[in-house]
C-alpha cells in the first residue's frame, strides 16, 4: 500500500516554517546546570509579582465581571489612552488613543503586519542581521528578504537606497529595530534616523519600527523614534509590555496613524483572536496607573541589566581569544559577539557540553550565510552565573579551536 504524505495536504505557506533555533534551545536549557545566554528572557526576579497580585485584586473588586467578558478588538480604551500618552511623552509628537491597537505580544503585531501587506513572493527590507521572530512571522506569508548592510551605528542609509533602487518587485515595507537591536544590541545613529525616514518617504514605502527595548537605555540620551518624524509615508510603531513588565501577560501595542492601515490591522486581528485578553489588559493598566512607581520599576530593570552587561563585557574581556570582537550595547538585553573564522553553530555543540548555550548568529541572517556571530543574552542570568557562563564559553572556544 502506498502512503500519501500528509504534507501534501498542507498549505504551501507552511513549507517554509522551521522550528526556531531559539525556541528549540529553550527546551534544552530547562536543565538546571546549563547556563543559558540563549533565550531573550527578562530577569524573573524583577517581575512585579506583588504589585500585579494587588492590581489583579483591585481589578476584580472594581471591574468584576467586565474584566472577564469579551471586549473590543482595538483594545481597552484605558490601555489605548495610556499608550498614546506615553508615546506622546516619549516622542514629543501627539498620539491619540485611536492610533493604538492593543495586540497579543508585539509578535502578533508583526504577524498582522505580514498578513495585511504580504502576498507570496513579496519583498520585505530588513537589517542584516535582524530579529529572527520577524523573519518567522513574515516567512508564514512567503515573504522574500532584501537586506540593508549595517555597522556599529545600525542600518546604513546608502545601503537602503541601493536596495530600493534595484528592488524588483518593489518591497512592501521596511522592518527596523532602531534601539538596542535584537540580535546585535546596536542602536541606529541619530543622523541616520531622519535620513531613513526621508528615503522611505521618497519611495512612499511604509516603515515598521519595532521597539521593544527603547525604554531599557543604560546611558546616553534617548534618540528620536522614527515615528516622531512627520512623514507622508506611513510609519507603524510596535511597542510591548514584555520587557518593561512581563512577557507572559502578552500586552503589546501597534501605533498607527494611517486610518486605512489601522482598519486592516483591526480586521485581521479580529479574524485571529477577536481581541487581546481583557483581564490582562485591565491588570496591566491598573499596575501602570501609578506612573511614578512604574517609571521607578523600569529604571530598576535598566539598572540591573546595565550591571549584568558590565559583568558580561568584563568577563568577555578576560577570554584570551584571537578574533573575538564585541561592542557593549548601551541598552537592551543582548550582546553580539563575533569570533572570526569560527562557525558558531559548531561551537554551540562544544559549549553545550560545557553547559553554556547561546544563539548562533546564522539564524538572524535571512540568507543564513554568515556564521561567525553569536547572540548572548545578559538579562536573565545573575551576575555570578554570567561570570561562570562566560568562563565556560571561553573554555569552549579554546577547545573548539584546538
Ligand atoms: C525585536 C523584537 N520584536 C518583537 C519581539 C516579541 O516580543 P513580544 O513579547 O512583545 O511578543 C521581540 C522579543 O524578543 C523582539 O526582540
């Protein structure tokens, strides 16, 4: 009897779905003796558990059944107002609650962006390397990628111009992570920001500005968001509570001034999940409504991560290895290390034996053609664990080179 592969029944778009290296690795790293610099996990001891418990109690007391009921797709009006006010404060540009759609994690925002813009074979422009989860989200819509060259100051505007001049078909949007990028930790230089906005404006090309880490700045002044510039081309801003509060609550937001795009996003979201969790939104809003306390909470996270970054950078400086290169980031959760001549996917096998793991850089390149990078997360492990982990990594590198 011949068996027909079940794969034949799946939609074509599933053919490109691959298990994410990161998610797969998160499974491996559940063992307690493995030190993981792999996932992008916040420090769990900084989650405001008592504050959230109290907020949840108050929500049940004040809102009762409404907090457990269906609600509107756009999100709770309280949450939308809070996001609009915070965006206005951070960008100096006025945003209204109507501009805001609450989404189920910014990952859902990326999926919805893919859903409304991408037909099979369409081009998306992104930094090289770029956030793996964005590649995964757009892969599901059978996107193809055009990449912008980057340096320590982020995406290079001239490279973007070259890409756009040659693009065929012309891309649907540019996806950028301007602050403390995942995976490189790099920040797009101030002078490049407006240039990139103007280039996209010239081509009437939408920008998707993904900014989960902007509030986790360790030093220096905030730089203007891309969305803070007036532009005739749409700029879609994606923000999230994941890194400043809790990723498990899945409360995030898309801020879009263009009404037509916003409507498409809302309709797509309706088809996906009707709306984001009512209870989580109410609790989130209740917790952040004490603005001073919330700002203090975010400042504590940034201070803690700054120390962890310093510890990781100092430990890396102790690794005597030729060709090891890194620039400590000024914020966020990731430190990008390159070791010239080394394939870090191979290195991972050795380092996993030494009980330390990271994400090989190749996953973040849409063409999967650069092998010497690795992404190290410094937010999740304690300072002591970071010291031990980097020492193990040093051993792994020297064993691997031998
Ligand atoms: C650049 C970037 N965008 C989006 C996300 C997804 O975040 P969320 O938890 O809001 O879905 C992440 C998570 O690591 C990220 O690094």
